[in-house]
C-alpha cells in the first residue's frame, strides 16, 4: 500500500511517541532500582525495547511493514510526479521521464508504475482504459519490462489484466514469461492462463489406530503363571491431517488445474471440483467424488490463485 503524506506524518509521530515513552520508562526504572529491583529491571528492558524500535524507525525512515521505496526523498517525489503525469497523459509522461537523469530513470519509472497500479486497483479491478494508459507508457518508455517491474507494478498489471479477461470469459492476452519448465500435455481445446512456481502440495491423510484393552480376569494356574479369561475389546480411532506431499508447479488453464513435480503429476478438471477454499497463502479444492480428500496448494499469492480458479470454473467452461 502506498504511503500518503498524512500516513507518513502519523508514522513519524508514532515513532517520536515511542521515543518519549521509552525515555520516561528508563527514567522510572532508575527511580525504582533501590525499592524494587525486579520491577526496575523489567521497566529497564521495556524502555530499551521502545527506544530501539523508535530509533530504528526514525533513522531508517521505514516502518517494519513498509514496502520498498526509492532510495531518497527526491527520487520518490519525481516518481510521484511521473505517476500523476502517466494517468493524465502517457505520452507527456514519457517526455518527463526523458528529462530525468539516465541512471535514475529505471528506478523512478518503476516506482511510478507501482504508484499508478496502486491507484488503479483501489477498487480491486483494472478497467480496459486504465490498462491501455499504463501499457502505453510502458511501451513508449524505452525501459525494459524487468527494470520497470522493480517495485512489482508490471506484475500487478499482468495479474489484474488476466483476472479481468477471465471475469469476462476471455483468455488473457498478456501473461508473463514464467521462466519455469512447463511440460504438461495440454488438451487441444485448452489454453494456459497462469502458472505458479514453488507450490507445496498437501492432501488429507487418515491414520487409523486401535485403542482399548482386555476385559475379564486372571486366574493363577501355577507359580508365576496366570491365565487371563475374556477378550480384547478395542475400537478404531481415526486421525486426519493435512500432510505435505511434494513441491512443484501449478498451472491454471481454461479447462484444468495442473500440478507437476518429480513424484506427482496430475490434473483436475474444473467441473469435477465441488468446492474451492481460499487461503492467504494457498488454494484448497475438493473433488466431486465419494472418496475425495481435501487438497491444498500452498503458494505465494493465494488470492490470485483462488480468484482465477473459481472464475475459470464459472466463466470458461
């Protein structure tokens, strides 16, 4: 999420407040040291902790969760100006970019693209006009796609474009070069939509054990020897767990979800899936068979995987 001037001021005020609280806590700990040594040590630790985070934030200019930003305030300001110009006129934005020092153009343009995409995706949807605007700038900027994606703006554009196409029942026209080996034998009637690497595949596994004991009594038949009457009365106990199977790639096409690794290779047709489960870091599915077990694919962008899969199942069949 982009940081506005207001949020920047509030974050700095919060860090100053931490600095004040930490200083007061240290002073209080020194006053307590003769009367309550244990409490003083605890207060000393808390105060030092407050001071650490306050000083770290003020010196670095970043909060713990803050995203990557340009190396200095001047470049950030230029990127903000460039982003505004992109939305107004991509052609004029290209001219503005040309006026920036050559060694700083790529980073400035990359951050500007990110700012524009953050603004365009405020409503979680990318319109065709918005896509045309940012694409025109990218194509005319004379900057490489990899350089322009330094802050993730280009990838964000491609994801949003792919989702809009799928929502409209169309195959995405502009997908990235995923730079991974994809050896699936796709059917003639299907097309690849998206691919995810380093996907961890989990499936539900049921473990059965027996619990119980003997019922009856023991009868002594000789010295040190007993005979036990009765029978073993045990009952099965089942324990279900999601167990890791393998790591590989997952590909979403217009017809199937594919997963491939060294030990597992399979595809699942969308109309054979009875339920999709969204996770922040993955996608869960349940096949429409009597003995089906939940399957989970853990990956970096669970939101993207879920929204693509469920809309492909509804709009592309």
